[in-house]
């Protein structure tokens, strides 16, 4: 079971900088101006073999002190309720502010693990400034510099230690595939759930954000059996003023983490927008199988070539992982609902398949011999053996003499050959090169 870590704190203490460092990419915009982060950012990271999700909760802006304090209190309380570990960031140079004290007061009364990190400690003199924060009563203080990475190793050790143990929960349906229906608000997630179940299981209205929580239902019809999860819509913070939005999004992240196949629904009339891509990337980062459903196809003006052109445009947006089934539906008119079920079943079969080692080697070694890895500094790489690793998602180990010289372009070539020769449609593929 993965964990969820929320980074909280007042504006301009470096939350987005730390978030970018943890997820290994510049996903969140960083600037010296307070309040730059307005959208919620969600990422995946790992430390010492333990994976967990990170949520950047920055971007508190307001017009008055009263509104500011109320916003801080609401956002921190939501993070406390849903996250497994709270990462409370403060800044060494400014010392303890009123906002820091207010957040700390809420955190002290909570039963969630809180890790206090003092940012912008990038010199020996500033180490002394960090001691002041012991007075907040939150235990150990970790001095870090999110900009250059100093101290983050000890901080991550503390985070991993505070995360709940990875234990299996007793569940009568534990062995069934878990299918999460995800997407922006008002794209038809609850409607397709009701259509699949044949009953009004979830409330459906034209108002975006009707579904607040992730709702699980046991599905057993038409030869298919799985757990179906209808999630709340994931959208930008700037599009909504309700605090339940943050709570709903965090629940949706958990649904993705605990699923096997994600059905990503988009609106045919708007196409694949930036937020749809964010959700798709979240699915891929969590290494989950994916089926793309284009809903409201009945509202789209089309001709005989429209579906083909639409699919081509979608796959160009999804590249490089464009090997995803695309189903065009109209939930209101019950068009191609069964196709979604069939695609989910096929993708799950691909996701959970175990390819025999002998078959892997018989197929891939002749291809590698014909197109070997490029030589590097006069040294030739020889791949001798291939096996599938015992992970939930398709991952493969290529044993060779010089694994460090196999670069990303050749790994993409190997992935393409695996997809070409084995049915891995809808599944993320991970390739590891190891020394023999």
C-alpha cells in the first residue's frame, strides 16, 4: 500500500521547490513571489525502495488577513484528514511567524505524524536559526535546503519511517481486479458507472463536482467480475472555491494508487486538455493500466473520417505511451458501453500476464542480435538473457555485460519490440538493465 505525504506551510517557504526535488522534475512553478502555486500538483517518488505520493498544497492567496487565516486553517485541516504524513515547512531566515504558529497549533492537536522541516538552511550560520522552531512543540527539526538538496536525505528517512507499514488489509474482494473511473468533473464518470451497473448507484447532476468521495461497487455481470470505483473529478484549484475539492482530489489519487486499471474519461467536445494530460501522467507514474474513453461522442459534429482523425490526434498527445485503447461512447444514449467492459478486461489480462522466460528469449534475442545496442566509447554491449520480473505491472530485466551503456533510446526500442511481439496494449512497461 502506498502512502500520501502532504507538504503544508505558509506561502513562499519553498514547498514547490521541495516538491520538484522529490518527484525529480520541474513540475511546479517556482518563483520568489508568494502565491505563485495556484494549481494542485501531485507526484510520485520513492526512497530506499518505498514508494509514496506527494501533494504540493501551496498557493494560498487572499485579500485580507482574516480570509488568509481561514484558508490556511481549512487547507491544513483537509491535509491532516487525508494524508498519512504531514510535511510542515517553515523558513529559517524569518523565524516563527503568526501563520507558522497557527498551523503548528492545528498540527499539534492532530494524531497524524508531522515532520517539521526548516528550509533555506544553506550555510552553517543558519543552522542556529533552525533551533528556534523546537518551540513549536512538533518534535525533531530537520534543516534542509530544497534548492540544493542538502538535508533532504535525513528528511526522507524520517518520512519513510513515519509512513504506515505496507500491510495487506483483509478484503473479501482482494483478489478481484480494481477498476477506477477517473477524469475531470462532469465528463460522465458516475453516469457510466450507473450504466454498467444497470442502476442509479451514484448521484448524477449537470453540476460539476457532484461526486465527493470514491465509491466502490462489486461488479459481476456479462462474464466480468471486478471492483468498480467511481472517483471525484480532478480539476484545477483555480476552477473551484470549495475546500471539499482538495479532499476529493486526494481521494481520487488514492483510488488510482490502489487500482489495477484506470478508465480515463474525457469530454469529446473539449478534447484532451492539459488537466486530462495531468491525470494521464498520474496514471502512468503509478504504473497502472489505462483505457481512454471519449464520452459525449453524440454531441460531436462528425463525418466518416472523424473518429480516425480524432484517435490519431489523441495518440499524438499521449506519446510516447500511445498504446492505449480508445473507446468512443455516449453514456446517455448507451452507445458502446459494452466495448468499455471488453477493453478493460483485455487490458487487465495484458497487465497481469506472465510471459514465460523461454518465450521471451526466443523472441527478443534474435531481434537484439540483429539490432544490438550502440557501442559506447569503443565498448560493445552484449545482452545475454531476458526475464520478466515478479511485479504487478509488466517489467523486464535485460542482463548484459555493460548495463550502464544502454541508453534511453535503446530502451525505448526494446519496449517497442516487446509491445510488437507481446500483447501489452494499455500497459506501462518498465525495462531494467542489469549486470550478468
